[in-house]
C-alpha cells in the first residue's frame, strides 16, 4: 500500500499551495543596476517598466546596492524609466524581453533638475550574465518568416544547439535535446502542461497535446542543459511556449497556404520506378484577431487554422514475394526448403527432412487458405521479376484534415493583480495507410483530438514579493480504429483462424525467420491494422512566489499534476501470426528453410495476441517542490543555487484490472491482493535534484558561465509496463505448443486450427511444457521502480561582438542512470545450455509459458558529451541569422527505449538476457555532427531603405522583398546489421559478425549499394555436446554502423505590398528541399536489406543480393508552397 509518509506528503502538497509552485513559465525577469556617471550606485531610485503593446506598468525601486528586480513580466517590448532626486529622468526604449529570460540592464544616470528627462533607444544585452542554463528562444519573427513544411512551429527547435531530430510516433515534437531520452522532455503552453503520453494509438511516447498555429505563437524557448529548479518533470530538456495576446490596438491576419503536386518535383523513388508524381493538394487557411475589450485593462486574442490535405502517402519500397514464390516455386533461391511431411529425428537427435524436388512445393501441398491470402497481395511493380526485396513501390491515397484554434484573455485587474487564461482545441483525422490497398495492406485510421485550458493569476503583494497561481487541464484522444475488422468476413469465408476477443479482426502475417516477435523479416508484414483506443486527461495546479531581498532573487514553488489514462487496446488486439524458417528447414542443412514457404504450407510457428476485455483506467500523480536563489555576490558574479524534489507515484488501475508477472515466484500478481499494493511495485521517493551554477561577467560583453544539476524524469517503463491493464486476467489466454525447428517433428497446429480462450489461475497451474500458455507477460522490478536520473553539466562562453552579434561556444555533458533497459526476456535460456543440448521448452525458466516474459529494469546508463558553437545576428539592416554547429557523442549501456524513434526503429527486446553488455554502444538517437543555419534578409531596396528610396510604383516593384532560408547538414543515425540465423535460446534476433579492418560502407555509397557486404558475415556455428551444430551470436554488437546523413535547404521569398501604415499584403513562395537533393533514410531494422542471409560464415550478400541497399528514401522531392497573408 502507499506509505503513510507518502499520503501525508501528497496532502500537504495540495493544501499548502500558498507556499510555492512553478509550472513552466511564460514570463521573464528584468533586473538591473542603477548608477551615476561615476559608477556609484543609486539607492531608492524609482523604476517604471511599461509594456508598450498594452500600456500596463510595473513600479519598483532600487535597493541599497542600486539593484532592482522585476520578475514575472510578460515577454514583449518595454520602456524602462528611472528617476532619482538630483538626476534627470532616463527612459530606455525598445527593451525586448523574451520568454524565460532574465534580462540584466545597467542604467547610468546624469545629473539634472526636476522635469528634465533623457530618452534613448536601447538594445538589450546579448550575453546572459545572470543564469547558468543553456537554451535558445525561438522568436516571433523566426516563427513567422522561416519556411516550415506543415507549419509546425516546434520544427524550428531543430535550429537550437544540442538538439537531435526525432522520428516515429509522437513526433509532433520533432526534436529531443540535452542528452536525454525521448520521454525526458517537458512541454508547456501558456505556463501549463502540454504533454501527452498517447499519440496515434501508442502509449508512453512523448507527444504534444496542442501544436498551435504558427500565427498564434508569440515565441518558445528550448532549455537544453541545467535548467533552474523551478523547472522539472523532465530529465533532458524543457520547452516553454507562449501564445500571442491582445494589445491596445486591433490587429490580425488572414492567410491561405497552398501546395499542389503540379508545383513539386518527382521524388527519387517514384522516378526510379518510372511512376509519375503522386497527386497532392493541401490548403492551410485561417485568421487571427487581437485587441482591446477595455483599453489598458482587458485584451483578447483568437485564432483559427484549418488544414485540408488530399495526397498520397510517402513513397516506400516494400518487400513482397515474387510471382514464382507465390506458386511454391523456390528454385530461384539458393536457400534450400524441405518437405515437412518427411521430418524425423536424425542421428544427432535433431530434426532432419528431405528437400523438396527442385526446391518446389507440389501444388497439392499448398494450403488453400494461404493461397486465398496470396491472391490479395498485389504483384510486384519494380525491379526484376526475381527480386526478393525492394520490389514494390506504393503511395497510398490519403487525406489529413485538421481544425484548430486558440482563445486568450488578459485582464489587468489592477496594477497589482493580473489574470490571463487561454483555451486551445485541435481535431485531427487521418485514414489508414497500408503497404498496399485493402485490409491486407494494414494500417489503422487515426484520430488526435485535444483540448487544453490554462489559467494564471499574478498578484504583486509588494514590489519585491509576487505570487503566481496556475491551473491547467488537458483532454486528449489519440486512438486508432483497426482495419483488421474489415477482414473478418474474408477470414471466416476462407477458414482463417481468428483470435478470440471482444472484437474480432484479421491480424497480421509476419514472415520472420525466427518465427517470433521482433525477428528478422523475409518479406514485409501484411495484414489488418489494430484497434487501439486511448483517452487521456491531465490536470495541473500550482502556486509560486518570487521574493527579492537584498542581493537574493528567490523563488519557491509546488507543482501538482494528475494523469488519468483510459485505454482499450491490445499487444496486439488482433493476432500476430508468425511464420518462420521452421518446418521447411532441416538441422543438417544450416540456413535452410524460408518463412514464406512455411506460410504456403499453412504451418505457423507462433501466434501472439492480447486484446483487452475491458477498458483499463490508469491513474498516477506527480508532486514537485522547489527552491531557487539567484544570488548576486558582486557586480560581476551571480551564483544560482536550487533544489527540487520530485515524486512520481506509481500508476494504478481504478478498478484493479490486469496484473504484472513476478519472475521471483513464476506467478502473476493481481493488484491489492496477497500483500501487494494496488500499484504492485514500490515507487521511487528519493528524487532530490540539486542545481548549482554561476555566471561571471569578465567584461560587459564577455561572460563565462557554468553549472551542474540533477534531474528526474518519467519512467521509460511508462512506454511498456505501466500498461498492466492489458495483462491477465483482462485478456483472453490460449495454449499453443512451443515450436522448434530442431525438435518439433510435426506441426502441432495450422492456419485454420480454431483458437480457444482458456481459464487461467494466478499460479498458472495446468500449463506445462507439453501444454504451455501461449502469451507474453510484461514485468519489472517490484522492489524499487526507480525514476530515470540525469546529471547535466556545462561550461559556456559568450562574447558580444557588436550590439547585434553574439558568439557562444559551450560544452555540455550528461550522465544518465537508472534508465530503462531494453526488454529482457526472462524466458530465454543461456547459450551454454543450448550448447549442452538443453534447449527444449521444458528447459526454459518458465516452461509453462510458450512466450516471452518481458522485463524492463532500471539498469541502463548513458553518457552524453557535446560541443556547440553558435553565432547569432540580431535583426540589423534587415539581416538576422542563427547558426549552430554541434558535435556530440551519446553512448548507452543496456540498450534504450528510444529505438522506435530513430529512422529504422530498432528492437524493443535485447539480443541476450544473460549478456546485457551486448547492448552497449551508441545510443539510438546519436548523431555525431549537426549544423543548422537560418537566415532572413530584407533586401535594401525601396521606400525607407538604402537603395532606390522612392514611393509609389517603383517601391511597389522593388521594395518589400524578403529572403529566408534554413540549411541543414548532419550525419546519419545508427543501425544494426542482423542475420536471419538464431542461436537456439528462444531469442528473437541476432546480429552479424563484423569483419575486422574492412570499411563498413562502400567507397561511394548510394541507394543501390550503401553498406559493404564484405564487412559483415553470417556468424559461425559451434559443435554442441551432442555433436549438433549450434548457431552463435554475432560479434557486431549494438549499432556497429550508421546510415546516410542529410543535406537540405529550405528557402522562401516574400513580397510585401503596404496599403496603409498598419495594413499590408504579403505574398510568399516557399521551397522545401530547394535543391531537390534526395534524402535517404534507413530501412526498417528487420528489413532484408539489412540482414545477412546464407550459411554460417558466408558474406552477407551470399544469399541476399540486395543486402546493404536503402529501401526507403525521400518522402517527396522538392516541394513548392504559395501563400498570401493579409495583415491588418
């Protein structure tokens, strides 16, 4: 049960909100020093800060050291007026404060008389002399001007140093940063939680609930290293976003963005296949309006954006069986196939068989159900008729419709009290996209419907004491409806066995050499998409207080969050049917057998399904407590000290459905029974995170900074094992015998064998090695479920070259511990046991389970080191620029969960449970070199510009031109090189042997030949205790090589036509992949082109001529977008 101390802590946290909080901030702080013209400090000087847009003001005074502090200030352009007896009033205009910025001003006063005033146009300093964190604000002008394909403003986060592109499910946040994993980022919108753990049917993936329109975002900041104690709920980076607000004048914009395939270039893949450009039509349209309800008191901002997209999905090359294979003719391959009807135990105690004559299956032995399914597979359409891979190009018809909008209200109740709030909503629908048309092509229609409410009250108790209360609420539906249901009638008509469940549908057919999940594929998986419903509600409440006293600027706070996840899903919901190189193999012929041949005979190796019988209702909470002090020890030195405590409660199911498997007892555990808590595992209650840093101002333009901090994040296990609602008894269970290529003589079931659900007890009594339970269990360490911890540290040098140019060079590092390892299958056997010949179902640790017992432990570690050089040019003479070059190395031990977010996915299961060191190596998200540059330049022609300074017709032609561009150069992502031959230890995949001294890439790599076949070979065998050949593990290890990098240029050109002082029209042309340079990505991790096939010791292309080729490439070629915006 939850401890009494934990209950007390939760109660105190909720009832003492008057003490503290910070949720993520959407404000900034202006601090400064007031002095006379000799440098002597001026105490008790009056300081008035005015937000120019709406006229709201903040008054404060300098202390005895001449310093002032104004925290919790909305970002924007300010005027700062200082007055003191005996001195002329001084006003600094044009001071820009960014989100989450601490702006340090030095204001020199000149002697004068009462009423005398001095006004100057000032610019904020470009160096940070107050904080020690690393990060970057992406400002409104960048968001509006930079070319953005899809208009996701967060894509500009990739312009920030120390960021890495994120792929896969949940990638509406396109980057991760700071050396953390993909679950290690916390995103806020208007100061409150904007995260979601469900996206497109997946659970545990970090996504964003609301992605605002480009025209609704004021700015956002990415904190990449050693962020202050007021930030938490993250072990890597935080992203703070603020919406636009109204001002004293009405303003807004109408916009329409148009893309059409008539403007685009054909992409590399479809052009190579001789196919035309796919049809594509996209309209993004909308409007914004902001202004006063009561001037200087009450303001509003509202926006709407609609997206209508009709297109075809990205070009992909898939691997379908060639025509000859579909008739049972395998004479064109060197892999031998054997007749299952001749299988018997040979002299060495393993199964041998007789090869099919001519390597062809007689027509009379072909299974009718399998042939009916084959009849739904389209013919190959590219390459040679005999090609076994890269032989089918498909662009699925697709539409993608989104409606979204935001409303924000700002109310200045009094000079001491401000209230603001926002409401955002987004509805998105995407149809199923499979590898070909029809239910057999797979895919699942997706919905992503979100709403977010944010409210903040700021109360100035005194100029030095400010209280801030926040409330937030998110509702998100990220679900899939499975196309497999459309195949139910076909299955019944053709005697294809369906898995018992509350909803039935045609599952997937997997041609994996291992015959089990995550195995290396012979051909692309076919079959219906899964049902996966996930509805999430997240609430947040908090309070913080900012207190300035002497040289100390202090903050204290509490952050309370609650998450409710309702889910009806399966792992999978409809069955996965696995066909391996099992019954068409013979143990005296290593490397024999083909999965597709087994399929044609109707002999599956294994089957997996876990449809939930009732909705799971998971609940968990978070408490964050912090204290932060920015201590100005001297005029030039500021020390940042903080401490944050974070409590993540373990998830529970509100109805105590489901279970976790306890590997200590071999039984599954039911919540709230037999001494187990309702969470079943003990949580981590010791998450104290100190933060310390310093900033030293060597000169007014040269600053050195450094810091260290400890951060705690969401468990990576959240991706997998907090989903205990889809474990027994909330799923139907079946019993199917274990199948082994070397020990099973006769197929115990076939493609048509009825599948029946069975009752099961918690101790799994009644299941034996001869009659095992056919399912997979998920579990973790019960005693101490630790949260991932990340230690971050940095050293940073900033130098302001001019008032508009700053250069920064930094080192940042991170060490992670208590990270989730890959799944470790506790039902494997050691390799030594296989050598001894003890590799049957009865020899497994849990012989009554014919499946995997997948455990995730908090045992992995990481080590991240990065250097970054940044050059930033603030807008000057029409030019602005931001460049970053990052060199980084990210290593991990024990594997990593983010595999699914890299280009080719990787695996979720470790290669060998007994040798976790095999997973040590590059992190899945490692990119060694990354360079980005963004530039915006207003051409110096036309009215009020350097050249041709004329109005009228001339200005209409030559004035108002703006050029923008984003250039990206980066190296590739890591990848495994696999083999189809598995050690007989019940594992799911194997890697190749790496040949020493041979380059792993070809001299001139291209899509038709990228990885060097001579650098890899099929692992050899050893002779077992009974004289049998035992396949070994490969020595390549984890991610031995990397895929192709990226060279890309996006650009745009604008032309403005002004028809009044405040209104103008803007016409745009935007070019994505301007140079039409193909960008090739890695094939899937299990793809045949990354798989060594052949006999032990053979080179990787001995039986696989397509080894090392890239199966996928650019989603599209160059794309051109036109748009018009009317500003008023």
